[in-house]
């Protein structure tokens, strides 16, 4: 397949690129400044702005599916995730790309109690504005008509974890759960190749 990956320079994005390459897909890696990502090899690397629908549409032209792992910590989370979700919905639609898999956040997924993890007692609150930013971004996706999936780690990423080749879908979020970036990327690409979640969110944990 021809797959465009937004945020390809970040940790989740890089592993999505690597997993797509491993499976033989043609990858277009979208970053803000290609000069800073010369280590992305054997892929088409283009400059793009995930908050601009025209830029998204230009990068996605001729592609069959998209992954977004993009984030900009220099912008207020509410603004970034609202605008980027709208730009992805509009730009991908204009480019004729119907399938989007988004890298999500555990904090806004349901916990064992059924409420969002971020609202459960004892859950860390110092990054609540970031959590709420993700929540409005997901709400924006729901307003559009793309065929999307929102995948979040059940708890957090194991930043030093290696590829085991396994993952499993979790019934609910778990703050103690960890998954490596390479294994999370397997889940992302599985959702591209064989969609199981259509306009739905899911938690992923180590398998």
C-alpha cells in the first residue's frame, strides 16, 4: 500500500515508518523540516503541516491510507489537537484518502470504572490540559466522516522497550500497563491493513 505518516520524526511516527517498511509498503514520511530527519531513509520524506488542510491534502495525494502520530508541544494542546484533527479530516478527504489511524492517549480512554482514566482517583493531573487537548481532537474526528481508528496505549509507552512482535487489545485502560513503540506500531499497521475499529477508539497493551 501507499501510506502517508504524519509526525514521522517522533518516536511513535518513526516506528510506524519502520513497521510499514518492514511490511513492504511505500511510505511518505511527513515532517516539519526534512533537513532535520536525514536518518529517515528509503522513504519519501516531505515537509508538511498537520494543522493545515491544504498541506495535508498535498502530502496525502495519491496515498491509500494515513497514520498520524503528530504533536506540537509548543502550541496549546486544545488548539493543536482541534485544528490538526480538522485539517486531517478535511485534507485527507480532499486527497481521496479514506482511512486514518491516529496515535492516541491513554488518559482519555475508559478505565476499569468505565470513566476516563484521567478522571479516576489518583491519576496524575499535572498534564490535564494535554489530556483534554487529545479529548477535543478525538471529538473533532467524530464530527467528520473519515473511516478512522484511534489507538492508544492502555497505560503508557515503554520508552526503552524493544520489539516482541506481539500486542493485544485491552478491555480498558490501565495506568500500570506499558507497551514498546515498535509493538504499538504493529497495532497501527494492522489497523491499516485489516481494519477492526471503524470510527472507534481502542486501547493496546503488550501481548
